[in-house]
């Protein structure tokens, strides 16, 4: 039986090759859905083991979604801060910052690339 807490096959996630790309807001919404599901399975000492496992799975996946949303938000904030620094001609940025920003910008470009072909 498949639950909302189990991962989908990458190709089945959105009909495209590879997993679906979610924004930070979508990850937060997914976490809220999983937390709501966990609340319906509220811990009860008399619970059956499958329900206890489902409760734990819901919490683990919700926490994963929140960590992903936090990382995406941090990357976007880094890019925004870098752009503000570049606007000030007196500020020099380090090569490490430049490299990190380049990687985050590449990540966001691939997330929002509308030219990707479907399988």
C-alpha cells in the first residue's frame, strides 16, 4: 500500500524524467500535510506497530521537507545578499562566496528551466 509518506518513483513523480522539483513553499506545504497526517495517528500506547511506523514515517518525511525548504531559502538569501554586495563597488567578495553563489544560481536555473524536455 502506498501512503503520502512514501517516496514516489522518480519517473512517476510528475510524468517527467527525474523527480519533481519543489519550491521551498511547496516543501513547507508537503510538511504540513505530513504533520496533519501524523496528528491523525497521534501516539497511543495501544497502537498497532504498523500505525506506529506510519506515524514515525510521517514525522521523518515532514522534517525532511522542512530541511529542504530551509536549504532552498538559505540559498536564495545568499544569492540576494551577494547581488546587494555586488552593487557596492567598494566591497570585494571572496572566491569562496562567488563559488557558492554560482552553484546555488545553477541549482535555481535547473529548477526553473522551462526548456527541459519530457521523457
